[in-house]
């Protein structure tokens, strides 16, 4: 028998297949990766991908877990994808990685350095940096290094996709590291991070002093939907709010209507609602700290998430005693420069051809839409032209959408596909198809227009149409609560 043929046969025997499979794995294991103190390389349980798990320590008290899935060469689509995390992070969703890898992406994500839980950030400035921006960037650098080592070349295009905390990561990448990604999607982004948690604390203190029963909350939401109905298209009228921007007079009218619907709502409830819808202000200067709960959105979902205050003041601090003056000044000075993704100068990202799509939910009380609308307006101000901004960055205000779904549109199309088409084929997104999904089934659809356009209704043709919507219309968070980024 030919010796070469005999050797090839040996490699294909069941007991010897690892000899062939281990060669590229050993190559990845031997790779020198900056900041890596642990590297584990294995085949995915169901085959078809190589999985690399790393622990990165860019500083003594920093521990960043990263996971990268690399589909086999024949299945790779030539793209690298970074995935965002959620909440306080601290864990990795391997299922999402497996799904995108099966679709052909070399894909990575990180626990953002907050494992095993959010308490890891108490008094630990290195964790603040990791959670704010560093973990995502290092994940990206390492992911691309592994791609090049595994396939013999870097990715043709790189994309990032994230929502909520992942949206914070997305905008930090566009602002701090514009060379990392060619296209970015930021769904319901928690980019105004430190002020957002001031909003959570504000609501938490109010709701502990004046709680609402589920029935009372439902009547407040119904009153908002009823009051805003004349401003809505027929599909939405009385069911959900498409655009929560409002005046103080609107808020008073909604509270009055809610009390007519529900006589159990007291004067104390009315005062609490004015504060909840009005949003937090600095107790001494009156400066805007964040906007209020959107009309038509959940009250009960709008509080909690107070771990950032533990990071600054320690776990023994009674958070109900924190004030919105000196305490908030200390909190802002400590965290905002690391966590906020508020830099409106996206010129480096735009110049390298980057494309960015963001969405925000009109009924989202976890990450309210006002700060994202204002961020987009500040980007427009920076570039001095709406069309210039729209040439690389588009925002969609999604009617009725809450943070985890709701009565309005709660499912947008695959934004990753949309941003890929924009970046690779030059197909700029116009109206996207939004869907209201119940039990996995789309009950109805409506077009989503890029801001500042909105979806109108043509009564003559009984069809949707794009109309011009209002610009801005939200009070800007005070500049000193959006300080210049550190490092």
C-alpha cells in the first residue's frame, strides 16, 4: 500500500480523527494574546465551529471574560460580529454565539468584566472602565486577532450589534474606537448611562413613598393612551403612544383623566405622577438630570437597577437617603466619564465609511427615548446638517414599543442585515417593517420611518404614508451630567 495513502487512511479512522482536528486548535492555543491569562480552545459540541474562551486582565483588578466562535473555513462568510450584553452583564450567552456562528459569522461577546455579579464594581475603578468601554474594545481586538490566525486573513467587514446595555457598547465603539467596526446597530441604547440610573433612583424613591397597585398603574397607562389618541393614526389611537414627547399641560391632563377613570388615585398619587413624568432635576440648580417616564409606559418597570450607586457609595449606603444635589454630583463625577456614550462627534466613524442604525421605543420606561432623540439632534448639530447625518446614521422611534415588547410595535426587522446592506451595497435604509408579535405570530405590521419622519395615515387611500415629524422636543440633560469621556 502507498505509504501516503495509508497515512491518510489512518487520520480518518475514528480513533485518530483528533490528530487532524487538533492542528488548528493548537495553533490558536499557541497564539500570543495581549492581556490574556487564560485561553481555552475547543470544538463546539455539535461541530462546525471552534470555540475560544479567554480571561483578559488589562489591569490588576480587571477580569474580562471573552468568548469567540469561529465557524469552519468553508462556512465562514468573511464577517466578524461583536455582540452586546444586557443589564449589568456579568455573563455570556453562548446560545447567541452558536446561532450566529451557524449563520457563518465569526462572532464574539464579553461579560464586560462584571462577573460574577454587579457587586464586582463596588469601589473598583477598573471594572468601571471595563463595563463602560474597555471590555468591548479588547473583545474586538482579540476577536479579530483570532480570526486572522484561524483563517489566514482578517474579516472583510466587521459589525457590532447590541441592545440596551449592548446599545451603550455600540455607541461607545462608534465614539471611542471608530476603526473597530464598519457597521453598528444600537437598539434601545442605554448610552446616557449615569443619568439614566439617576432616573431609576428618582423613580425608586418616589414609588417607595407612594406605591401604585397594578390596577392603578393600568388606569394611568390607559388614560395616557386615551388622551394621546387624537394625535395617533387609527391603528394606534387609544391603544398605545407613538410619540411620547409632551408638555407639562399634557401631563396634567393625563393625570386628571386617570383620576376620573380611577377614584382611588389620591392627591399624593397625582403629585407622584407629576414627578415621575417630569423626571429628575438637580435639587439645588434645577438642571435636568434625565427625562421622565414616557406617557403610556410602565411605571413599575422604571425603577430598580441601582447597582451603580453601590459602585460609588458602597453597599451599606441607604440609597433612599441619597439626595439629588451633592450625592448626585459625586456619583456623576465618578462614573459618567467612563460609562456615558454621549460624544456627538462621530466624524472619524463617518469618514471611514461607518454606518450606524439606532432604535428607541416610544413606550420604553427602562431606557426612555428622550435622551436618544436628543443625542441624534446633537449629532446633527455637530455636523451642521440633517442630511449629512442621515448619510451614515439613522434613528428609528418605534411606536408603542416597550423595553421587552408591549402593545405597540415590538419587533423590528433584522437590523444587522439592514446595516450590512447599507455598508456593503450602499442601500440606505428607508421605511422598515415593524411587527406586533404575540406568541411568535405577527398580528399586524406598520412601516417605521427614519427620524424625524413618522408614519401617518392617508384616509383617502386607507394606507400608511411617511410624513414629517417634529424635531427635538425634549429637554436636554444638563451638560455637566454628560462630561467629557476619560481615557
